């Protein structure tokens, strides 16, 4: 099972870029079991939030974002 190219977005550079990123992530995580894959995506999300000046804080409904600025 591979990532199929979406032909209706051929003329949209942003959508082309998103599909390339998705294909890269698929390739990087294809051999991971579901728990490992979830851990990988969670780590990437936390890294992104940190770069944006946020962190995840546990709340009564799960997690919420909190500004660290």
C-alpha cells in the first residue's frame, strides 16, 4: 500500500508539498507497529509545539496547549 498522488492538486504547490511530506512520513513509519507510530507522531507534534513556543499540559480531558512565553 503506497501513497497515491492526487492529480487534482498538480497545479497547487502547497498541496504538492503536503503530499510529499505525507509520503515521507509514511515511508519513515511504515515498519512501526501502531504504538510506535503513535509515539513517533506525538514526539514530532511536541517538537513542533516547542518550536512555536507552546507545550502540552495534562488536563482533566487529556492534554491542552500552554504558551511558554
